[in-house]
C-alpha cells in the first residue's frame, strides 16, 4: 500500500511539473510576441519633392514651432515618418505635407548609402550643409525671396493697426510659399494701399491692395480679406514676376504708375517692419 501511495504521489508531482513547464513556455512566447508587436515599426525613408517656393523646416510638427531651415521649390527630402499632416525628415525637423509630393523612386535603405548622405534631411548631389537656426532675412528690391517670417512675427507687425486680429498671417505666408512673393513686400503693399487696413475699400470690399476690376467697373470686392491677399499673390506672380517684373521698382511702374514714389514708400515700410522684427 505504501509503495502504491508513493507511486501516485510521484505521478502527481511529475504531472504538476510538466504543466508548470508548459505554462512557463507559453507565457514566455506570448510575452515575446506582445513585446514584438508593441515595438514601433521601422519605416523605410521615402522621397518627397517640395512644391512651395520656400518651405519652412520646423523643429516640431506645429506651425508655431521654431523654424530651423528653409528649403526651396524642387528640393528632394528624405521622409521617415508622419505626424498628422506633418512629414518627419530623416535629418531632423518637419515640413507640412501640403507642400511636398511623394516621388515614385524610393530612397535607398541606410545600408546602401554612405554615412555622409544619412545626416542631412535634404537629398542632393551637393555636399550636405549643417542645420542652421533660421533668422529673419533683410528684404531688398527682389520680390521673389524668402522672408523668414512666422505667423507670430507677422502678428507683431500688424499690432496696433486695423490689420490686427484679421487672421491674415497664414494667407501672407501661403502667398510666399505658393508664389514666392516675399512676405515683407506683401505686407508693405497691403499697409500702403489700405491705410493700414482702415481704408473704405478695405472695410466695405475686403480689398486690401487697391485691386481694380479688369473691365473698368471699379475696385474688386472679395468675400474675405484673406481672399484679397491670395488674389494679390496670384496677380504678382502671373502678371508681374512671370513677365519679368521681378523688383519693386519694376513692379511700381506697372502697379502704380501715377505715383513715382510708390516703390520708395513700399521699401520704407518693409525697412521699418524688418527693424521691428529682427
């Protein structure tokens, strides 16, 4: 009887040990699988080409984030991730996806590229340039240049005028991105032609630039002041820059021929706004 009981006890112990071992292996397998599934997927870099004349590279995925660089239209970027509408660049920083189109050709994986090509966010045949903190650029007579201004900077320029609180900052920067028209120039013409936003046509027609209809019926009327800003950008790009009027002096002869001092007045406003922003 004693031997029989001892045998049963041994059998129970062996069965318990087997169950324990099987449970341990299963638990370890599930833990390993869970760990693998929770790890972030490694993304292969993808090529995007910029469509804006001047596109800001920001430190974080926000239009309020610090601008760390500016890339020009046609620049190929190496993108390794996305946060909402923002594209994360391989060398650091973010650009807004509205101003970059994905290319069909993929970027080579890191193992197939040289160390020098991995560091910069911009893919180019030229030697890589170190990232730099962007500063506001002093405007000159050339209209198609980058200003370095941000929405917050433009808000400061509008402070104390009738243009303040109108939500025009984004539209001004869109004109610079879409058409290459310097933001300082757009703001200066806006201030000059609208009396700092207080003129009658600015108040009753949302016309900030003294834009006339092509059929001679008078000043144009816009649904919003933002629409007026965008129309100005289209006009300057197509009818002026596109036809060789690339400086303030050249534009003045066609935009406001009746006022020989128009170009000087615009440049004085730009100079003043730059000093207050720098």
